[in-house]
C-alpha cells in the first residue's frame, strides 16, 4: 500500500504560480476548466497573474461546503491538458526545483498497529469523515476495546 504526499505550493511553482489557488468567479482559474483544457486542445497562455500555461496540474483549495473537505483540510489537483497521471509526470522544472512528491510505502501487516497509533493521537473515522456512521463505528471500536 502506498500513500502519496505532494507539496501543493511546489507543484504550483512548477506551473508558474506561487500560491495555492482558491477558485473564485472572475479569477484566471475560471479559464483553466473546461474549455481550455479539453482533449486535443493546444497549450495556451493563462495570463499575467496566473500560471504560464495550462499544460500542468495545479493545486487548488476546494470550496468548503462539505464537512469532509473541511475536516480533511486538503487540497485538490486540477489537471491541465497533459493527461499523464501526476505520479508519472516529470515534476522537476528547468531550474531544478521539484514538486516534492513521494510515496510512503505502508506494510499491510502494520495496519492495525497504525490504526491504534492514530486513534491514540485523536485521529479516527469521525475526525476524517464527520458523519453519523463514522461516529457510530468509532463508538463501537471504543467500547470493544474496554
């Protein structure tokens, strides 16, 4: 099993912007999807305040309308016209900077021990998936452990 870790700021630097994008109406990110990034579309310049072009993936902050997205505090990637999976892209710029992505291999035999350690740190299903079903599963686990 592998958990991929990616530095979103470093990814965006490779795309020509210095920030993680927060999609808002009227921003250059509106032009990233879908018309300028479809299959068979040529690489296009995006603008002075955004990435140099629409060929590479871009890390964005999603809108925070969903409790899961709020709880997980993650970013998403929006892919440009290059359909290559992100783990197969050459994530190094001409100046040698890197998107700093790597895979953390997890031994399947260590799963239960990792769950116990995460539980002790307060990371459980309800903290990641804040829904009644997750809370119920966490309660069942807590009462089984006693």
